[in-house]
């Protein structure tokens, strides 16, 4: 019984430098979303928490959302100064 690898040519496993194609990718700068979008998403999140959650979930979600959104805007303002 012969191993399977014995019949495969080893030359096919080696990359030929003459046949390697180089492609260039054009990366565009990602544009920032507007502040209104973040405010609207914050209000929608609070609305969803208010409708579908009880008071405990709403309060925890409110604290979490305020911390996350405030942290984002604080970091964004700090990065704009540099």
C-alpha cells in the first residue's frame, strides 16, 4: 500500500516567483458618522430599553449606554486635539 503523497509532484507545491501576481487595493478613508446619528441611536436604544425592559434593566442599560457613548465622545474629542 503506497502513501497518497507519494504520487503528488512536489513542484506543484512550490510557488513560482514569475507567476505571482501582485494586486493593489485602493482603500478609501472611512467617513465619520454625524453626531446626530449617534444621538438618534442613543435615543432609540433608550426607547427600546424602556418599552421591552423592566425598571432594573432600563436603569442598567441607561448607565451602560451613557458610559459607552460618553467614552466615545470623550475619546473622539481627545483625538481631534492631536
